[in-house]
C-alpha cells in the first residue's frame, strides 16, 4: 500500500477533463474526504463501520455533482 497525493491526482484528472473516483475504504470519511481534494466520486465500505458484525453488506458512493 502506498500513500498518494490526492490533491495532485484530482488536479491531473480535472486538467484532462477526466471523472475521478477514490476508494476511501481504509481511511474512511472520518479521516479523509476525497471530495474536498477535488475528486468527483468517493466510494466507502459501510459494512464494517455501520454493521460491524458481518450481518449486512453495504457500500456508499458520494459525489458533489448535482
């Protein structure tokens, strides 16, 4: 695993008019919000943070594009 410069990645995508998405499962939205860095779509696993007991399978997609 590597730590990436989210702002730089989002800036490159915007420069080339590419829709960008970030899988934010590991740090969660509590620690990192990729939408604030310029990403178009943010994916999160909600299974372990909402359920926590492997009794459901969930995920979220968020965007700042109406």
